[in-house]
C-alpha cells in the first residue's frame, strides 16, 4: 500500500490513539479521531469509511507498514484497540515503501535544480539524497540543524492549510509570562527563524492587521466560522527591512555601521548580516560593515553574539542601546 500524504495523516492520528494508555478506543472512536484529523487538514474532507480504517490498521500491523504491536481487547460487543507495548511510528525506521516514495520525490525535485525559483534545492537536494539516496550502507555525510522537541512544529501543517484555504482560526495563547488567553486570527504567513516557527496574521481581538504568534505558545487550534479578512501584503518584501521576525510598527530604516575585528572579518564577509550589507576592508585587517535595517531585538542579539569582535560605530542611539545591554550583563558577574 503506497503511503500517500492523506494516508500518513491517518496513520499519525491512529498512532496517537494507540499510544494513549489513559483511554480505550473502539473502531468508532478511532474513526472519529481520524476523520477529525483529516478535517483539520482539509475542511472539505468527507472522511474515510470503517473499511478503509480496517485496512489502515492492518497495514500498520504489517511488516511492509510499521510492524506495529496493535492488540485488540474484546469487551461485550465492543473491541478496543491499543499498542501492547511502548511504541510509536515516529520512532520506527521508515519502511521500504516509504523509502521508494522518498527516492521518487528526490528524483523529481532534483530535476528542477538550477532554476531561479528553486534555489532552495541547492541545499535540500543533496541533503535528501544523502539521507535517502542509493548509498544506504555508508555513514551520513551531511549534518543539519533540527529541533525534534520543538513543541509548535505539529501546528505547521494545520496553519498552512488554514492559510491555503482562507480559514479563520481560534486558539489559546500561552505567553511565557502572564495568563493564557483566547485569540481569533486571520492567518497569512508562516516563517521559521532561529529554529522556531512564527505565525503572522490579523489579531481580531486587538484589531491589529499584523500580529506575530510564536507557534510554541499556541494551544488547541480550531477553525472559526468568521469571514476571512484578506490582505495584499508581499510577505517576502515585508521582511526585507529587518533581521528576524520582529518589525516595529512605524519603525524607520536606520544606517548602522559596525567595525569587526580581523578575526571575524572573513566570517562576516562570507555570511552577510543582511542583504543591504556593504563592506570596506581596512589596512589592519578589520572590516567596516554598513547595513540599512529597522532596529529590533533580533538585530541586537545578533550583534551581541559577536562579543568583543564587533563595535557599533553609529548611530549613537543604537550604540547607546547596545552599551546599556552590555553594562547590565557585566553587573551579573560582579
């Protein structure tokens, strides 16, 4: 049985049920959970039948599937399903069917390499080929950054589909400080930065057309019946003036000049801070860098990460802001 995107969504929903030792699931319960999961992905989904559900369970049990230890416990006329031992398909190596499909996808993706609109494949193509290519018996030769424990990643497909289908969503938002509160959001854009995902959309309660929600603070997303409020923002252009995801309302572009030590000059030249970066090499090996951005906390964090190897030359207001941060840091070590 080929593992299609829709089927994988069903297996993930069943896996969650089978892993829940605090509740027993009948076939009707499993069907309800699977169909609810499909509706989250596609509001127009008609769900699956009991027959398809039975096929899914048998596939998950099979060697070609996940070899899942699914046991059935009869009680009266009911039959309840669960894992007989600690298990999850997320911890199971991918099966041969999935490998074949991934290889087919890799082959298709790499046929687009070199085209301007597919520049991301220059990195992802080799990465996928290294992980799922033909040389399966050798050690991997590419390492990449990931955050397996990131609590917001499961919301990416849910919110992606809400944006695609122009659906308003409602959720609980739990800030790091303060009490949890309810939000109604018209979702527009998803962005990843520094291993975290962020949702940008209209905040209905605050009547703000652009609001930023970190996904790891969002709880229990559900669809709302409110009419969707469209926007015509060019989101790629929206982030051109900043580093990170925080754009200060009515913030102005600022010319920032930095002086990097010769130890960090080469790094900054090969990994520019921003697309507006302009460099001037000095005779002593140091590097003057100029960027034009809207200042925000991500910019400050980036510059502070260079420690003693960078000095803010101008503007004076930004220089003083960094100086105050450093002074406060020093007090922690007195």
